C-alpha cells in the first residue's frame, strides 16, 4: 500500500484540499445535531398552522482532538486513493472491522464526512460482517509526497499486519493445492521488462477520466515481481492476480510472448446450454461448424438453417434459424461484430458491456426499458426464451463463469502436465517469453484449447496476440 524506506513513506493526498479543511468539516459535522420536523403533517399554508416541533435524530458528539484526527485522515485518504487508483472500476470495499480497530469509532463519521464533502461516493447497502459499503473516489486532484509522519506510518503498519494475517490464512489453504502452486510458478516467470517505456507511453496518451490515467499508471508503478501470485479464487473458481485487469495496451511492456483468447467467450459458452435445451445432435453441429464464413457474409438474411438443409440434403431441421445462427456466429467469433454494426456509434467494448448488462447478466426476465436487449430479442427470440427460462431457476452469470473456470482449469492442468509455464486471464492463456517456453508450439496450444471446448460440443474461434518475439 505504501513503500516505507528509511522512516519515510510515499503518501497520496489531495492537491486541491487540505487535511485541515477536511478535519474542520468533520468537527462541525459531529458537533452539530441533526434534527427533523416531527409534526410536518400539522403544518399547512394557513396562518393558524402549528409551529414546527424539531426532533433530534442524531445527537451532537464531543469534538475530537484535531491533531489525532489529522493523522487518521491522512492514513484513511491515502488508503482510499491507493485502492481506488488500482481498481479498474474505481469501486472498492474497505474492511470495516480492520479500519475500526485502527481508527476507532470515528471511522464511520469520517466516511460520512467525506461523502458530505463530495470527496467520495458511498453505497448505502451493506451486509454486516460480510460485505462493506462500496466506495468510489470523486476527487482525483491527487499528488504524492514523502512523509515521516510516525503516527501515519504506524497506522499503515497496523493495516498491513491485519491484511497480511488474512492473506496468510488464505495462502495456508492453497499451499497444498498443486494446481495453484504450478500456477504461481508460471506467474513468477512474468516481468515488467520495459518500465520506463511504459511510463513514457502512459504520459503520451489521452484519457477519458483522471481515474483512467491513474489506473494505467498504477499498474506500472505498483508492479512487484516478488509479489506475483494468485491473490484470490472467487466462488466461481475464477482466478485473480496482478495481470487479471492489466490493460491490453500495456502488455507489450512485459515479457509476454503471446496470448490466445477465446473470441466472444461467454456468448459462446451459452451455446452449450442451447445445444442441450434444443437437443441438437452432433451431425447437425458438425455441419453447422463447417459452414463457410464467406457464405455467411454474402447471405444478407443470415439464413443458416437454409444453408444447413442444403448441406445435409434435407428439407427441414427441427431447430429455429435464430438458434442455429447464434451457435454459428459465436463459434466463428462474429457475435459482437453484428451488434457493433447494428448499434452504430458504440464501440465493441461498449456493445459488450451493454449486452451483458441488459441480456446475460440482468436479473430481470423482461426487456422493459432495455432498448438494446430488445434488439437482441428481435434477432434471437428463441435464444432469449432459453435465457429467460434459465434466469428463473439459475444465476446465469455465475453458471457461465463457473463453466468457463472448469474449461480453463482443464486447459491449464494439461499445460502444466506438459511442463509449460502459462497463466490464464479468465478466457485467455498468456505465455511468458522465457527459455522454458521456447519449445511451446502455438498451434499445439491452440489445438489443446479447442479440444477441451469440443468435448462440450463447442467449437471456439481462438484469436492470437503476439507481444514478444515471433512465436
């Protein structure tokens, strides 16, 4: 969180607002009682209306010592800035128990004061002892200073000690896991080989927000080869580590040789459930996957069913054209392309985010107030029928994420059995440029990925990004 060197620490703080201003606002906030009108129903526009009766909803507290509060705010703001800076979504959850043990009962008031001052935004929903409130940073006028503040350094030490204790408990459970051990061995092979060029590149770019700039910069500044290991494995068995949210444009600055991605991964995974639901046999699937992409592009109405009938020399296939088309375009990696063209001004990333939000990941089983979902339903009505049915009984996003994790664990296990040093980023395999990997054949790795997917009747399109020397 902060590098302590010779009694100094690099502290993040705001350049446009002083700690004294924040502390003064805090003191005013806690020493001013909050009241509400208790008899508001009796107050009318008549001149004889009742006088307002005020009811205290929050009692005033004793003013805390300013000097002590100052140290606490320096630490808390440093923590929030650092954590938000390194989070892709600028959305973090701080550990309430840990922070309360360090800062005391004033911690809650500190958060509400920061929200009132529009320094942070804070969610109202939380789950006691399980899930704290989400926090995002609104003020991105930040700077870094070297500090010798002993109290702040003490707070940071306490925080890191508590965090390390939690991490040790997690790593204690993973030490006996041979898969995680081999995964960590592969992670340790990656390195930031062009740090200065990466920073130069970051400063030359234009960014949509201040947070975006700081996120990119933090990825480079915070890289520590000695700490490369699996950070967590979630309930869907998705593996998280330093490279999980590394922006694609920064990958050339690391010793990454190449990366193999499954195109439109989650839409492709849903084809598995369509195949089961409509009981599509292997003969139809084999012909479907072998349709020519040129024929598809030249066929304006995208009548995949008609092309299949011609290939199979039959008059009719008992599966709707939109279902066959969906399975076909996802297998060819063309799913997002159709919608990018349909949505016009939206780029590929925006299209993906919107369709995931409104179609696959939405809890709702209707398309009410979802303009993009309506377009999806118009193109794929019978696919939507299955999505709706699954939403009623399953948590579809988690189902697909668990399925993806199962596939990639199989792929990685086979890679490790062959002695390959590789890691995953959800739906991709990353190959470090190291001597041990010189004998890996890219086509062989690609074939392995396809083989695992084919065992579930899926036929993925695997894209390749080469970063290091030509494979």
